[in-house]
């Protein structure tokens, strides 16, 4: 209806516009004619408007009808889609509800099983508690019975012995004192015998050490040198007429020349590496020169000796520069260089001293101590080994005497004297030198040892430890430098642990040969378990 009304109004406005225009154009026409024309135009426009209005109404009705049909179709489609969506959502909701119900059922079953298990455990605990209470009651009753029996027995004993409890206690204590005096006497005698045995073992050890220092007939792998020859004819020339050349060379150098069936080679044997090096250089010079006779041998030996001395001085200067130690006497530098030709357990003593000096410098810097003094003490700690074959005494005492001779710092002298615990260390520098010496000697591959003897040493170490009563387990660790012993706490108490550890350490010192020191650790563990309810 709104559309029809709009169309009618449009037609009316158009007619009015046309009439106004006609009036303006035909302003000269008479009023009557104009009126008739207007009436005729109005009638015509009215008819046209009515026809247009009728067609517009029909078109509007048709559009409305089409819109209603389209709306009905869309409403029906949307209704179908909504029903499908509702069906789909309902299906998914039913599926989810089923899954949740199944999960709830499983959880209920698990909870039921847990409740059953808890009920069983509770029943068991109640039974155990009842049993324990019964045992406690029984124990209390037995304890009371024992107390009563003990009291009756004490009464009987007092009546039989005619002693009161205090008198019996005094009698037992006096008897125990007599027994202890006897035990003391037995122990003192046993300790005296033990000290004698240890003294004998120490004496044997010192004698063995003295023999090892001389070792004139003992030759090890590091006590020989091999000189190659251009041909086997050279052996005869080195021996000389009636052996005079070889005797001269052996006399001048103090080295044994071994000429055997080994092709094109001569072996030099000597415990002193300096003399062996002099003999090797002299022999190589003689072979290169070709003129071999006593006079020429003397010249070459003298040249070789000067060359070795120069090399010793160079090695000493190199060590001083490498360790950054200054102000050392030039004679002391020569002794340092001689350590190049000295070994300890196949470890070169000069390299060992340089390493110890560097370690001392690092440790001293970390501890806030004078690093220069520490490096100096580390470099000189084994200086006595350069003269052990010439001067009697231990290398520690020789080193102390040498350092005093060349006016070394008292702190350095004390560190040299204390680095093997010959005296108690009283300065931080002495403790640092001890630690650095142990580190350098104990590091892997520093001192070589035969694999088979190494295994035997570990087995012997564990065998000694497990031979004592009360030892449960034994473990050799740190390449045999530490042993950890697990003891049975019921058999060995805290006081006895000290005695057992000392006995094991003494037996290891007596029966085994090893570099450095071995740490003996006894571990005693006691456990007490109880439950809080």
C-alpha cells in the first residue's frame, strides 16, 4: 500500500506540474478555454494515473507474493539446516556424555580398588600393631621377671658371699686393677718386641738404600747407552792392541764398555749419567775422527767433558729463565743443570724441579704468598740429588747444606729441609713445596712403572688390608696412593680404628716398595632405623 500511495502522489505532482506549465504558456488564452482545457487535461491525467496506479498495485501485489514465497522457502531451508545442526550437536553431546560416563566408571573402579587396598593395609597394620602391643606387653612382663630374678640372685649372692653389693664392687675393681697391671706389662713387652722388629726392618731398608746409591754392578734400563758403529771392524780398533784403547777409555771416563755380539753397536754402562754422557760423546768423536789411540782418547774425553759441562750450564740457565727465578749463584746454576742427568723412578729430576717451581708459583699466587720465593724453593727442593753420588747423606740434608753454602733465603732452606717431612713444616712456602712435589710425582705418566708390578702392588695392598680381623671390604684407589677400608662396626670401635690404621700403615711401609706415600682411610658406619607412626 505504501508503494501504491507513492506512485499516486508522483502522478499527481507530475500532472500539477504539467498544468502549471500550460498555464504559463497559454497565458493569453481565455479563461474559459483554459478552464476547459484544464478540466480535459485533469480528466486525462486522472485516467492515466488510475491506470498506472492499477498496474502498480498489481505489480506490488506480485512482488509481495514473490517475496513471501521466497521467505517461506528460505525459512523452510533454514529450519532444515537448524534441525540438521541440532541433530549433529545432539549426537556429539551424546557421544561425549558416554565417554565421560565411561571415564567416571573407570575412576570409580580405581577408587574402589584403592579403598579395598587401603582397607587391607589398614587391617594388616592393625594386626601388626596388635602383635607389637602383645610383644611389648610380653617384653615388659619378661623384664619384670628378669628384674625379680636378678634381685633374688643378688640376694642369694650376697648371702653366699657374705659381701654386700658395694663390697663386691670394690673387690671386683681391685681385682681388675691387678689384671690391668699384668696386661700393661704384657703389652709393654709386646710393644718393645715390635719396636725391635721395626728397627730391624728400617735397618734393612737403609742398607738397601745405600746399596742402591752405590749400585756399581747393577744396571737398569736407564743406566746404559748404545753407540752405533759404522762397521764391526771398528770394535777391534776401539779395543786396541792388547785392549789398551778400551782400558784407557774406561779409566778416563769411569764407564764400562760392553762389546758383545751385537752387530755394529757398543753398550756403555754406568750408574752416573754425566760420566756415561761424556763417554758417549768422546766415543762418537773418536769414531768420526778414525784415529783411536790413548793420546787421542785423552784429548777427546777432555773435549767431551768440556762439552758436557757447557751443556750442564746451559740446562741450568734454561731452568732459571723458564721458572723466572733470578739472583742464583752461578755454581748453584751448574748444580741445577746436573739434574738433567739424574732420574727418580724414571722421571727426569730437572724437569720435575721445573714443574714443581711452576706449581709453587701458581699455588703461592692463589694463596697470596710471595710467588718468587715459592718458585725459588720449588726449583731448589731436590738440588741435593745432583750430589748424592759424591756426598754421603740424604738428598734433603745435602740440599740444605748446599743452600746454606750459597747463602740462600732461610725460607727456601726450610722448605728444602721439610719437603719430605724430615722436619715439621713451619711456613706456608714449605707446605706449598710439599703439595707441588706430590702433585708432580703423582700425576699420570710422570713416573713409569711396569704394568705387571703395578697390578701386583695393588693386589698386595688390598691383601694386607683384608688380612686384619674386622675388615669387611678394601678398595685401592688413586693408582694405589690411597686405600679405603670398610670395617665392621661391631668388631672395631672408634678407639680401635686408630690402632688398626697405624698397624696397616706400618705393615705397608715394611712389606711394600712404592713411590711417594699411601693414605690409609678407615671407614666405620653405624645405622639405627626406627619408624614414626
